[in-house]
């Protein structure tokens, strides 16, 4: 299991636009071949900071998504909303407890 965590910080005036865009695209992201799970989190104290958390079958699946028309369209809308450089971590899932 390959996990991608992305931290994004937005200009406060652009948060609603980001959330609307995420809402309209989340099903498309989740339906992308290789994406097995997708969640969006919001920092409890710094409410302009968000995280996406996604599971991918393999790193190659994420790379296909990152080079897709879908991602390029989402990125073009999202990038101008940032107030800080986004950060991303690619991690291997080792264990999970329920």
C-alpha cells in the first residue's frame, strides 16, 4: 500500500473556492485507476491548512494521476489559492489497527 499525504495552506479568502473545487472533483480523483482511498482533513487550529490523505495501489498509479489531464486541471485551479508552498510525503503503509 502506497500512501500520499499532501499539506496545503490557503489564502483564507480562497478556502471556500478550494472546498467547492474539491467537492466537485473528489469522486473523479477517487475513481482514478489505482486510487483506493481519499480523505481531506482540516487543521483544528490553523484552519487555512488542509491535508489530503490517499492510498494508491502503487507509486506508478500516483505518477499516472499526477501526469493526467484530471490532475493538471485540478492543479491549475488550486495552485493560485496557496499562501505557502505545498508539502507532500510519499510513505509505505506498514500497519493499521482498527
